[in-house]
C-alpha cells in the first residue's frame, strides 16, 4: 500500500516537472519567435520609412519681388507665425495636410538675394509666385522675372500658382488685371499649368487663404491637369 502511494507521488512529481519544463520550453520558443518577428518588422519599418519620407514631402517654391508679401502669405497658409521682416536668405516652413508635408521654400526678393533664386529650382513641385497688386510700378520687372523662371528647364512641367497679393489696398490691380498683365496664354501650357488667385475673399462664403491652400494641394496632386 505504502509502495503504491510512493509510486503515485513519484509519477505526479515527474508529470509536474515534465509539464513545467514543457511550458518553460514553449514559453522560450514563443519569446524567440516574437523577438525575431519584432526585429524583422523594425528592419522592414526602416526600409518603408525611407520610401515614405520621399513620397510624403512636397516642395513649394515661393518667389516674388521684395516686399510682395511672401512671408506674410506663407505665415497665413501654414499658421506658423513669422516675424514680418525682409527675408535675407530663405525660410522653409512646413504645412502638413493628410499626412503629406508641404514645405514652403520662401527665398527673399531683394535684388541681392534674387540672383540666387535659380539655385533653388531643382525638385520643385509647385512654384507659387507672389505679385504685389498695389505696386503697379514694379509690374514689368516682376513679370520679367516670372517669365525667366517658367522658361527654365528645371521648372518644366511644374505648375505655377500666381498670387495677386495685397488686394485689400485701395486702388490695387484686380486679379483679372494681373492675369492680363502676365499674359498667361503666352506661357506654354504643355509645360505649365498656371492659375492666378487673389489674397482677399472673393465672396463672403469663400475664404481666400483656404482657397489658396486647396489649390496648392490640387495642383501638386495633378500637375498636368
Ligand atoms: N496691405 C497689405 N499689406 C501686406 C499684405 N501682406 C503683407 N503686407 C505687408 O507687406 C510688407 C512686406 O511683407 P513680407 O511678407 O515681408 O514680404 P516678402 O515678400 O516676404 O518680402 P521679402 O522677404 O523682403 O522678399 C509688410 O509690411 C507686410 O505687412 C497684405 O495682404 N495687405
Ligand atoms: Mg519674406
């Protein structure tokens, strides 16, 4: 009887030790599997992140003569506060919409900075060109600069959004005036899609800044349409 009990105790103990070892081994295998899986997904993550980074960034080049209102406009569009003072070099201001980062590259418009504009043309997704509609005297020079830009091979197929700025100034040119002065039809349409917008609300229901923002997104998305 006592031998029987001893045997049962031994069997129970063996089962217990065996079971524990099995659970331990299973747990270890599970740990190894998760560790490998996690390491793999990190590597894949890095690969994907690089691709994502490139495909999720857009370059908006913001040009126009000095004091035309570029920094002010970028500040309104991105809602990033800028101290409004002449841009001596360039500013890059990001705006994120639907997981796409639109970087606004504003280069100063002063004569001495303007000569560097051409260094910034590469990889542009949209040219936003700001024309001060209250400065009629500078109109010929700003249009000449715009025509030089659209004639540059590096901007081929890049859409152009012209903003008639400071439309709130009494006596300022209208959007139609600016469109006519540019002679948009003279810009080769197979090379550039061109749009001209004003910076004041065209009607109480339409917010000018939101309309500019939406136009930027649409032009960048489908540049050839
Ligand atoms: N009336 C009026 N003035 C504006 C408007 N936008 C900007 N300004 C004024 O125009 C001046 C120049 O504005 P900025 O935004 O610095 O012009 P910018 O094109 O960035 O100038 P640079 O960096 O020197 O090339 C400032 O005094 C602004 O307050 C506007 O919509 N209406
Ligand atoms: Mg500026």
